């Protein structure tokens, strides 16, 4: 099946591409790998946006092997420079023939912005990036922003500039923002692509926080969708397997994106 199409609510004459999109920080496969595989399998995503894939020399091969076991194709394998350093993208076999293009970008390393933080807590900053896949009518972006507030805003603007180039009416951004709702990056994203959760026709009212997975208190992961998209469901997965698999909880949505 190359694509899934449906009629958008209230738009009887417009077709939409329906996608199941998930976002998950997998912590470099450093936790329970069997639990991770089970969580990923249960997400049953058409497009899986990963953050923190393995960065080792063997990382891309490990990610491709994982994708194969999930009946998915690894279109951006993660690691420098292939996955924009800290992101990767997998596409389900059932829609892989719809892939037009995929790629990644390494974000600039703003060391001057990090200097005050380095003085207080000596810790070399991680290089960040984002990856993307065009599945014909929709572009899905996997983003992983950093721990420095000024750098997050700078990187967020770069990603939103890319969204404008692809077209905000056809782009979905999924990722780990390392920031909670109300922060400047959330507002930046929301100004162009609304947060999917408030728009969802079905969303778990009691589970929205994503970090840390075993006792989540903060909502730092989400998915942002085109303003005309219909979000059928928004879910943050929790449970024993999720707690064992990573320090983040995965987010998964089912969405119809209007086809122009």
C-alpha cells in the first residue's frame, strides 16, 4: 500500500493523507533493548521519528537491523553526519514506496551561547541536528533540541525556516524539545504548526508528560501538525516496558493532512 487516504472532517471534497506518526527519544539503545523493540512494535507507526539513535560507528547498521525487524525502512540512519547527529527516521514498509526524498542537517554549534552554562557546570555540549522524510504529500521532521535555552531558540528558528521551505501546510515536526509548553521554542513551533495534543479528537486526559519515563513530570516531547490537519488521536505511551526502554515516553498520533 503506497499511501492511505481519507476524507477530512467537514471537507467532503478534499482528500487527505492519513499517517500514524510517532516520536521517541531512544537514549542510544542504552536501556533494555527487548523492551525498546516491544514499545516500537506496539507503536505501529507509519513514520517513526527517533531522537538519540546510537552514535557509534555501528549505529547506522544497528538502526537498519532494528528497522528490518519492525518491517520498516531506515531512511535516515542517525549518527554523524547522516542523521543530523541526534535524529533518525524509519518508515513502515507499507508506505515506503511513497518516499520521495529524505535527508538530514547538522545544526550550528553555538559555543558562545554555551559559555555561561559551561562555567557553572563543565560539560561539553552535544552537537544537534534534524532529519526529514518526504512521503509524497507530507514531510515529517525528527528534531532534537539541546539543553541551552538560547541555542534551542536559534535551532528552532532554523527548523521553522526549513518548514516554511517545505510548506507548513504539509509538514509535521516531531521531537524532543527539552523544553515544556509555554517556553519560547514551543511558542515558536505553535505559531507555525500547532501542538497536536490540544487539537486531538481523542487524547488521554491524564497522561501528557513524557520525561522521565518511570515517573514522568515534564512534557518535553510532542508532535506539531499543519493548522488544517485533523488529529484523530494523540497518545503518550506509559507502562513497565516504556520505563525499561528509555528515559523518555513515546508520543504517537493519527493525523489526516489535507492534500492540496
